[in-house]
C-alpha cells in the first residue's frame, strides 16, 4: 500500500476515459484513470512494504520531506484540453 500526496498528481498522470454510453445509468459521465507510472517514485510513500507495516513516524517523515512541493507554482502547458 502506498500513499501519494495530492500535490504529486500531475495532469500527465491523469488519463480521461471515454464517456459512458447512452444506455448507461450515468450516460455521458467521464471518468479517468490514474497512471501510476507517471508519478515519480520519490512521491510514492510506502505504508505497507513486503507485507510489513512501516512505522507511522517513518511515513510522516517521508511525507514531510515532500511537503515543500505542495507550495510550488505550476503553469499549464499548451495542449489538449481535459474537459
């Protein structure tokens, strides 16, 4: 089991799925897939590793190392729209 902080999800890690068909209960709804291979390995914090639960202090320490990334400003690149 891994923890990925919300600020580690780049737009490149989100893949839009096709809208649900007209006969679906939620017709037209568009979902997405999260592409884990597009999230940097350093941003993935293991909680359970090799069947062993990591100490909460280790998980918090790993999260705290990533925390400065939360304040970075980013600019959307030109390209196809997600909507």
